C-alpha cells in the first residue's frame, strides 16, 4: 500500500523491499527495479532527474509489457506501475521548474529555455493523464485505485499551476527587460503607461494562479510563501493600473498591501536596504535605485533606514522556491521601490488624493482571475514502449509558451 498516498509532498516515492512484488515479477524486471531504487539513493539536490526519467521509464515499459502479457495482473503490479509513472511525472516536473528558473536567469525573453520548460511540464502532465485513464477502469470499491486517483488529481492541479506560473515568470522577464534599461532613477510616465497596458492581464493571471494554488496547499509546490508571492504580485500589478487611470490614492493603497505580503516572504533586513524614501537627498535616492537594479539583494547595509513600518518575524526555516526568490530579488522588490517613489511623489505634488487603506474596498476592484485549461502531451504504449506525440509539445515560439 502506498504510504500517505494522497499527498504529493513526499514524492518521488521510494520502492519498498516487499518480497511480494519481487516474487511477482520476472528476473529482468527485478534488475530494472533495483536500478530505480539505486537512482534515488542520494539527496534531492544531487539527484540526476534526466537519468531518473530514463531509468524509471525502462522499468515502467517492462511492467506495462508484463501486465499485458499476463492475464489478471496482480494488484501489486498495478500499484507498481502507478508509482513508476507518478515518479517519472515528478521528475519531469522538477526539470521543468529548474529550466524555468534558468530561463528567467538568462534575462532573454526569446531564450528557447522557456519553450523547453513548457515541454517538460506538458510531458509530465501527459503521463498523469495516461495513468488516470488506466486507473479509471473498475475503480468502484477499490480503495487503492481511488487513493491513486486522488493523488494524480492533485498532481494535475500542480502541473496546471506551474504552467500558469511559467506565463507569469515570462511576463516578469519581459517587464524586467523594459524597465531596467532606462529606469535608473525613476519610471517615466510613458514607461508606466506601457506597463499599465498589460498590468490588469498579469493581475488576472496571478489571481487565476492563486485560485489554483489554493487547491494545492499541503503538496510539494504550494506553501504559505507561494501564496503570499501571488498575492503581492496581484496588488502590485493592479496598483499600476490604478495609477494610470489617475487613482493615485488607490494605487498607493494597493502597493502598500503588496508590501505587506512581501513582509511575509523576505526578511526585514532585505527590505530596509531599499528605503529610499526616508532620505530627502534626491541624488542619494537615484543612487540607491540604480544600485538595486544593478545587483541582487543580499543582506542589509543601511541599518538605520526603514522603508516598511510593519515588522513581522521572518522564519529562516521557510524555504522559498529559488525561482520565486530570484524574481523577487532582482526585479519585484526594486520595481516596488520605483513605483512607491513615483506614486508618492505624484500624490504629494499633483494628485492630493487620500490613500485607500480599506482592504475590502481594494479587493472589490479585483478582476476575475484568468487561467487556461492546459493539455498535456499525449502518451501511448506501443511496441513495448511509452511514447509521446511531438505535435502536442510546446512550440519553438516562446510567445506561445503553452
């Protein structure tokens, strides 16, 4: 029986040493099974997931062939196939996340890594769909199969969430390339107008991702930091739209809520370093903004400056997905600084509007979330091998990430 079968947090599964399954399969499959066990005998950080995919697919192919050759295959064989397919899907998921991170770090929106990441995620989702079809047969009153179906439904949601996240990260990469070129001291009106054209759309993507993430909590992808990240981005994007329609008070309120969410993600020491507004020296402000865009933020050096009034404890035990942390460090936090500086300066000198601090009123301005129904790559078992259809993989156009 699978241990804690409805949680994705413990994936990938490790095969048991049960003699029942060993005596139920031929010697050649025992060798392939041992190879799978050995492939996971290292820490997660040192795991070669490409090798794991190859190793576990060979075992899966052998199991599927054996199942079709033997009438009334034992439930243990069915469960072993499920474990193997789930693990391969998880390896594809991990590689997809790693590749997405590399794509963002490359600073090139046209990089083929964006496409490659989408391809890996589609293949993983496709395997889950293949497994679901196999386990939808005769599941009534079969407790083990129902548990497997619950697990793969959870994995499907996580794949959908990651593909939605990929669109958001690609959008951030494109925005970063536009903003960081010229905004060394302040965002010009035309730059904010350009950002505003797509800000509501990006907010809708964040809200849609948040809705999906809310169904994935307790798994291997979504935690409190992930949720706060999406909430912070939503308020940030909507603040840009409100500023562009001359609602500066609402824009400041939205940005303040975004900052509150950030306080649950990064330590106060990192945020203090960006307190340009505590200084009245314009030159100093410009230098600090320029510095924040030219390097990633590590540690605090401006101990006496405070950008954020509220303080909350930051737990070093909470580990954020490296991809999300990179986007925070080198773009989202510096962008927040630029926006806060621009909003406050505009409101103090031109708009003179009261800052909206009622969160309920701010939330009433939220648009409806947007998400896509993503289809995975179609897999089939032919000639003793699991194969996928290339036509359903991601295209070579990074604009068509999905």
